[in-house]
């Protein structure tokens, strides 16, 4: 009688630590997001993003010439520019100083609450899109974890910007586009403000993030969301965001 040899079941992949996942996002994203999909967590990457964001906000608040920043922002807004032009010179300077103080405070606030709010909104949008368009069998916890890990390249962008802005002349610091990683950093002063919006979406770190979003959501449901389909949904959402914010900038320019 022939005997059969039982094939041993493959060993389960040991779970990755939070640090391993963070490094995995940069060096082995497919494995890292597969692990995130199996056991969603977001505390470690969110903490990293928050710490870096606070560091960048403090750097910009201390180093940027906020009066000049306010003057440039007002000059790009036709309505605000007309209102300022009607003021006497002493009131103009007071208005610029008040605008500078407000903008500086907003930069501090963004450092503390910007990432949690942004990730919640982006996670909700992508979760809804992947559910409705892709039929993904996942939950919001997994979507939020994927979104948080996928935005780590944007945290890297902010981290690099901290020493860069310490070395810059304060007059050359743009708090809204603090690292020359997109075409808007080069052409922003030569074109209308609304035309810079599409250029901001061509940011190297932003495109990297979109690629990771596609990998991450594909990992949550590989059968329903092969990588190509996942990438198509991510690209569609990104283009929609770009058109929306371009329209808003055009209306208020």
C-alpha cells in the first residue's frame, strides 16, 4: 500500500513591530502593508508625523519673515489687495503685522492638529471610494491605518525641511511650500496662485504617498483590489482633489 506524506502547512508570518512597519513602508511596502492589513494600527506613524510636524511648525514660526509672507499672500488675493490699497500707509503696516501674527498662530495650531484632521478626512474619502467603486471588503480602522502609514513620505518631506529652513534666508522661506520638491516651488512666484495648485500635486513625496496608498488599499483586499485597480482609484481621487482645490483657488484669486 502506497503511503502519502502530509505536506506541512506554511508557517504564519510573524507580526512586524511598529518600527519595522515604519521602515518597511520605505523599503518593503508590500510586506509592510500586508502586515498592517492583517492587524491595523496607526499610533506609531501618527506619533511620528505629529512630532515632525510640531518641529517643522516651530522652525517655520521662528525663522520665516511672516510680515513678508502676509504681504505676498494678500497680493495674490485681489479682494484683500484692494482693501489694503485703500488704507493709509500707517494702517497698511498695522494690517500686515496683524495678518502676520494670525498666520504665525495658525502655523503653530496646524503643527498640533493638522495631521489628525487631515488623515481622518482623507481616510474617510478613500474608504468611501474603495467601498463604492472597488467593492473593498475592509473597515475604517484598516483604511485609517493604511492612510496613516502611507503618508510617512510626507512626514519625511517635513523632516528634511527642518534643517533646510534653518539654513535658508528668512525672506526666502515659504511656510506653505517649505521644500523644493515640486514645480510650484520654482514657478510659484511667476504664475497666478491658482495655477500653482496642480504643480503642488506633482510633489515627489506626494506622488510617493499616492503609490503607497494604492499598495496599502490593495493589501486590505487583494482579490477585489488588484494593484492596477487600486492605483486607478487613487489617481481618480487625486485628480478630483486637484481640480476642486484649483477651482477654489481660482475663485478667491
